[in-house]
């Protein structure tokens, strides 16, 4: 019997990449400025990002489809934050890292954030968009035209 987890090509998932990027941001910031926890004004953005990610994850669960990258979706979600962005969970992860950035007190910690976004874009979003186009056809293409990828 074939299971979905075996079909999933990913060994590392976006939240893992986000955590690695956050650690890299801390290390790079520490090397650049010699300090940690410089400014806390980004933390409300981190809280908003966490709320957004969990809210949209729960939207997938409630609709009975998967939220794991690489697994076949059973329903096209277009409500909630999906009315404004095709990738609210990835956007939430990027916003979380943007919220962490002021803690570093430096400019170089933006590099891991940029790498995170590039990896998500290349290895996850493009593949998911191909899968969704194959699964939902014109319905997804119409949605793509109407709603932007990030914001």
C-alpha cells in the first residue's frame, strides 16, 4: 500500500528552514554587532506571523485537505488570507523572520532571510503551483490570475 508520506519528496520542511534561517540570522548578527536581543520592536510582527500561520493551517485541517508541501491537495482553499496571497503560510514564516531581524541589531542578518525566501520560492512554491495546476486545472489558473503569489 502506497502512503502519502513516502510520496512526499521533501526531507526538510519550510518550518525547519525558517528555524535554520532564524539561527543563522542570530549568528550572523552576533558576528556583525557582538550583541543579541538588540531591539524588541519586531516581536509583535512575530506574534502576528505565528497567528496567521496557525490560522491558515487550521483552515486546511477544517476543509479536510493536507497542508504538507508535496502532498496532493483535495480542495483548493481560496478563503481567508488566501484571498490576498496564494501562500499565506510561507508569507507568515518570512514575516516571522523579518520580525526577528531587529533583535540582531545588524544588516547582515538579512542575508539568511533572503536565502530562506529564495529556497521557498524555488523548491516549494513552484512545485506546489505545478501540482495545483495539474490537480485543479482552470480553477487554479483563474485563482493564480486573481491572487498574487506573495502580496
